[in-house]
C-alpha cells in the first residue's frame, strides 16, 4: 500500500472514524504494522480529531474556525 501523504492522512482519519470497510481496515492495519514510524502520525491525527470533537461538544468549534480566517 503505497500512497501519497495526503491520501495516507485521509486513510488514517477514515480508519480512526471507523469509516473503512473491513477489507480496507485490514489492509491499513497490515500497512501500519509494517510501518511503525507511522504511529506518530496516527496518534497526531487521533489527537486532532479528539480535540475537534471536544470543541464541537462545547460549542466552540465555529468560533475557533471563524477566528482563523
């Protein structure tokens, strides 16, 4: 599974969100096991997703996004 970084990041996000098919998840897990250096990226993506969920839950996500523009 050789994919550009942007595609890999999208796969990681979909994996963490549980939006991969069983086959896709198995292939991703096999790739991840063969590339332990990707753990850092996967953890960063998970932390970002968690932070965004927290902001949304507290009603602060829109404020943060608008403030960035």
